[in-house]
C-alpha cells in the first residue's frame, strides 16, 4: 500500500515565500558585491593618483584705502592671486571661493566671492579681486597697531581665502573638500605714508599656505 502525502495550500505558500526571500537575498548580495567592488576600485584609483593640494601665491597687492575713524574702519584693497594645479592626472572644480583681508587677526574687509571655475591638469589661473570694507567695527587696539606699524615702516596684512573644491580623476568626481589659504604681505609703510594717502602697493610674489 502506497502512502499519499497531501500538502496544504498554507504549506505551499510558505515554501514559495521562502524561495522569494532567497532570491531577494541573492539579488541583494549581488548588488552589494557589485557596488563594493566599484567603491574599492574608486578608492584604489584615488590613492594611486592621490591629489596634491593646489598651490597659491600672492602676485600683487594695492591698498587704496585704509581709513580708521575711532572704532570704524573703511578699506579698499585690490589683490591678484595665482592659483596652480600641480597634478598631472587630476583636475579641480572650485565650487566656492571667497577672499578677504585681516589685520592683527581681525577681518578688515567683507568677503569677496570668486565665481566657480574649473582648473585643468597643471593649469594656472590669475584671480583678481577687489576687497571692500565699509564701516567695519574693529577693536580699539587697531589704531595703536597701525600707528606702531607706521613708525616701524612695515605694514603686515594677511590675505585669506576659503571655499570648497572637488577632485576630478578621469570621469570620476569626488565629494566636496573645504580648503583654506593664507597669504602674508609686507608693505612699506613709513612716516611719509599716511593711511589715507593711497595707494600702498606690493608686487613681490609671496607663497601662501594651503590646507584641505
């Protein structure tokens, strides 16, 4: 006598659900493996072609106004920066770029925004910007510092830039990285040079420090 086994519809449905779950797991595992492989490949390319940070130098600086009236400062400064991409196989997208001037660790101009631009491999760009500070409040010590610099014959300014950039390696483009640039300019500032008698000028190129 043979034995006949009858499976209930509920049992069949359970087996079908299990098969679907196994298929989903296989698909998920395949996609996970694929994307992990792509990510590792991108990271490998990135570390093999690890980008060198861009180089900046201050080419020219002209101070047209540096007028202090009590705790209020008015300034007008024209600067020219040279930006260089030293990488042979990596390009750079500058998505955000702003420049400003500081004196004795105090900002003396408003932020000046440079339009976004693309910098190819080993390419250089001249960036010119007019920095304006109208009615900026400053510490009372700034007047003393300016008088002291006038007597010493040297005026030291920091020209700073910051923003966000992206690396481009082949067709791959990285996420955004924040960068900071600091340039120091020393100008002749003798007794014969009044703060209100522009311009004070410097055309001596100065290397800038860059951090990313």
